[in-house]
């Protein structure tokens, strides 16, 4: 698999390749960053127009709910604007990596925080491309560090390269003595947890520990001594995940996928830390009338939509001061149980809200964006 051969792209250099980013005060709620992909060929052939526009300078996304009228568009148009932590448009993967401050998140994880990044959006909005990249493309062989490589690699493989480069740099500087990296990769398919690194290990059980929180029993964890090891874990998980096709997306992920890096570090000052870095590629919400799903695909869609509905309820509850102290429906779905510490705990959580710019999907895009905007108001209940 091309993704497993990434040594050239992610080889750490002998000298520091970037300046450590200054640590800014993190927002109390979930950090919500929006990515709007370009129109695809099918949307262009259908005559769709772009109705979602980003303004990176003001971190604002504008939704044109009524097109401009008159010659040259001089009739104005109805616009609704929502502000997020950042707003990025286009197909540049490196822009996304830089905008969401991935290097700062890595530093948090190495210092003992639980960091979660999850991609959220309707089917076909670009979530898997944003997280994983384009499997059809070979890794860039130029000597560019992973955080500036212009190729199609997604946020997760870029982060793997940056992680090992950071560990090497901190070790040279004396900030780290050792750092053990272990990786796991699971999918939630039809409310059943499967191990993507051990396909025979299915229907795994969720357990809870008083100190470490929710965990998946018997989930395989692989020791990764190099970026090549971590990339092989990543590629193995991609090969084993459930993928299907429907009218809205020819390469649709049919399960929620979660790759987690467990970091056990001994720092130069003698202190130890245990951090976690988790990437979640959520399956996209679907409208059955448009996707045309039947049979097993219809069952998959029902489970996907139900778990995403529960996730929305949890986020809304945590964002509402009146509901936050009461019952939060984490147990209504295995997805929200898996994300319980990320949503309501003390870690760092970043939501990548992926959007289609198409006028055909405007109502769905606007509704989902308003839900994501609520995520910025989430607060820990503990």
C-alpha cells in the first residue's frame, strides 16, 4: 500500500525544522474549525453553484441562502454568517494542518493532555480526505517536512510525521528522556466495536475504569518505534474499515473510525506524563431519499444517523448551562461513550466541521453548521 511507504516524506531532520508554537490559552469549549471543500465534478455538471464562502481573516463562514439577482449579481442576496475558531476553503491540506494549530496540540499530548480531533459533517463533505488524505496518491518524495509538504496527505499522517520529528527534537534539546508510542485503531459499525488492526476481533466491549475512564476491552495496541511503524498501523486500519457507495458518495465510510496514539513520556526534569492523541473520522449524516440506500446500506444509515443524533444531543446538553448539571445522554450511543472524556472531560478537543459548498445541499449544510456552532459553548461538567 502506498501509504505505508512514507519514510522519505516523514524522515526527521538532524536540526529543528520548526519553531515551537507558543502555547495560547485554550478556549473552555470545543474548538470548532470549518473546512469548505471545492465543488466536485458531479455538482458542477448538475449546475450547482457555491453558496458557502469562508473569510479566514474574520473566521466567518457566509451562507448565501438566496442568490443575488440582476445583471452581474447586483441584486444582493440573503446571507447568514456564523463565526468559528477558523474557516478554511479549498483543497490545500497543509492550510488545514497549520490553521488548526496541530503542532500545539501535539505539544499538549506530549505534556500529558488527552487530545481529540474529530471530523464532523454530512456524507461527501470531505471528512475522510481531511483526516486521511487521498489514498490514490503516492506520498510526496521531496525533502519537505510533514507540516509543509504540499501533497494530498491528510491531517493524521502529517501529525504522525510531526510527532516523531517533535520527539526527536525534544530529545536532542533535553526536554524528553524517552517517549513510548502505542497505537490502536477501531471502528464503530452498526453500534458494534471492531478492531481494525485485528479483523477477527469484533464486537468488543466498552468498560469503565475509575481513574482512566472509558476503554475498549481487548483492543490491540501496537508499539510504534518510528513513523514508519505508525504509518503501517494507519494504512492497515484504512484497509480494514467498512466502505460503501451510494448516490451521494462513491467512496462512503460506513463506520465511525478512531485511531488513538498513547504517549508515555519521561521528561528531562524527571517528571513522567501519559497523554493521548485521538483522531476520529465520523461517518457522514445521510438523507435516505437522496442517498438511495436500501437493504444493508439502509441499516448502516440508520445506525450512523442515530449515533450522530445522540452526539448532537450530548453537545447541546453540555452547551446549555441549564442542562449541563443534569443528565447527559452519553450512554445512549457507543459513539458518545467513546467520546465521553473528550466532550465532557478535561482534555483538548477540536472539531473539524467539513462542509460542501453546493447550493443543492445548502439546507443540510446550514443546519449542521448551526449545530457545530453550539459546540463552541460546550463546557466540562466536572
